[in-house]
């Protein structure tokens, strides 16, 4: 089953396999979202801004660094066809971003996870924390909802084999998302 499908406007994000190399690089895709959206028969598009900022306290805690430490940020507006469906800000330690060459808009086939792996920062474990948040004014305006409306937020962290967190991403999902997680039990 594809990791993202659309039916009646609903977007299914299936985290079971979306980060595997074969999935995120399928047919020259630029990462998991690009691959899964194409697989679902829709046209993916991202507007990407790359900059450096001082890490906010929650991001610094996730990355295991001091608040205010400079990090690279990939701020993305992600579209399915012409509809903005997700806001995603990825924070990356500067040494990782520089080594992986990911401070550019187009990071190539497989996206930043593939570039990190090539630079010696392969992600061995991903954690995703899902919660509801109230849309702030900017999120509401971007995603076409009312301020205060409940949205899903995913805080994604990617760790190397030795436990270093090499990315922390805050995904804010617009309406009509379903999340699926499968876990082996044996």
C-alpha cells in the first residue's frame, strides 16, 4: 500500500515505510513527501526557504544543544496539487548541514535524509511525536483554517546509530490528514 493516498480529499500519511531509501528515492523523488504524493496520483510541490537561526528552546532540547545555538533551517510549505497541506520546518545542526550540503533549495534525489547518509550521518531511528495544537494566526492564514482551530503537529527527530539527533522537524498538518503507524509485534 502506498505510504500516502488520497481519497475524498483525505491525505493518509503511512509512516511504516516512508523513510526507507527505496521509498523516498522512488522514480527520482526528492524525499518521502515527493515520492508518496506522486505515488498517490497527485502533484507535489514545495516552497523552500533555507536560513540559519538561533535554535528555539524546544528544538535545542531535541537536538541536544544549547538554546540559541545556530542551526540550519529548511522552512517548507508543502502542496498537494495546488493545495497547501503542510508546513514543515526542519532544524539541522550546522556541522551536519555543511557536511551533507543541504543548505540549498533542491537537495536532490531522496532529499536531506539521503544527503545526510552520504555524509556519514545515516539515520538509524526516527521518532515522531503527534499532538494537537491550536493554529496560530499565521498557520491559520496559510492553511485556510480559523485561528484556534485544532491541527495535528508532528515533531520528528532523526537519530544516527550512535544516538545523535541530526534533524528535528516540526510538521503542522492542514485539515483532512490521517496518520498510520505499523509496529512489528514479534
